[in-house]
C-alpha cells in the first residue's frame, strides 16, 4: 500500500519548508553576528567562516529530516545526490565577507528544483527580516506581499548592482571594465556583497539591473527565479538563457536589458 508521505510534495509545501528552514538558519547567523567565530581562507581573499558551516549543517539536517530522499547541493562542499529527482540548492551564508567583518548585509538562499527545473526559491535577510519568495508560475513576494520589477526604461536613469569575483587579484577576466562603462552611463552602481540580495533588489524594483561574473548555482538559483517571477529577465552576457553555472549573470527589469547587453558585449 502506498504511504501518504511518499506522495511528491507540492511547490507550496516545498516553499513553506524552505521558508521555515531559512528562518532557522537566519536566526542562527543573526544571533552569532557579534560574537567570536572562526574564519578560514579558501583562497587569498575567499574566506569561509564557522557560521557558514554551522548554518549549512542546520539546513542539511532539517532538509533530510523532512525529505530523506532529496538531494542537496550547497556551497561548503556538500553534494548529496538524492534518489527522487528533487534537490535543494543552498547558500547558507551569502555575503560571507560582510559577515566576517560584522557588516550587516547577508542572506540565506534556498532553492528547490526537480531535475533541472527550479520550482521555488527563498532569500532571507535575517537582519532586516525581509523574506523574498517565489514559486514558478505563481509570482514573487516580499514578506508575503507581491513584488514587481521597476518601470525604468532608460539606462541613463537606472541604478545597477554588481559584485566582484574573489579571484580579482589574479584573473584578467573581471568586471572592472564593465563597472567603468556603466558608471558613466547610469545614476549609480551599488555593491552590497550578496548576489542573492542583489537579485531580489532587482525583483522588487530597488535596482533596475544587476550583472556579475563567476557566480555559482547556489548564489543565483533562488534569486534568479524571484526576478523572473517578479516580471524581470535573466540571461547571460550574450542574451542567451541563464545557465546555473553563473559564469556570466545578467538580470534586469526587462526594459533596459538590451541596453545592458550592448555595453557588456562591447566591454568584454
């Protein structure tokens, strides 16, 4: 006899659990923000804190307790294959450098996918207690209220967001040229240090566009869905469908997308 708990979860079920788990991880991070915690280096400037790992452990335990057959892909070397096609794409602490400096801008990002399709996403800022959510085909919300991208249609009137790659000291493939070109063509550029939050700021109209290089699936899976469900557009720098490898990420309100692409193409 088929057990009821073996029925596939609905998108709403998955979102509710992702919200619950993100709040638990966010509370842990917020409670420890002003305490002492260990900081290790993964590279010259790429760091990981004790709290990245603690938040990830919490998320892993909560997911597998409820969904033991689900896979998990998370930033800190966690890859559980799973057996039923569902997998969770997790950045337990997006904005690690900010967190390590006690700069209070960071987030928990959780997306749930079935095979190659992201079904729902959550980005939670525990300091501001802003919870961005989306279900594929059902729109995006901030603290349960619907959100939409901005109506700005001119690059000249836009405010953009970006971030810089961790290997900026060694790599010749950076966005510094992009930064220069956009700085003289827009009203300004902001760099908050959390790509997941930047994407959500596009979704709710605080930013009109965002671009970045060398991101990973856990940085963008939830935020990109939230942008699209809020009426925005996500592509790579050539205008093709955005891949989850995050190598070249562009998100916008849609109205200025072609203008952004024009600058990215000539300054690559």
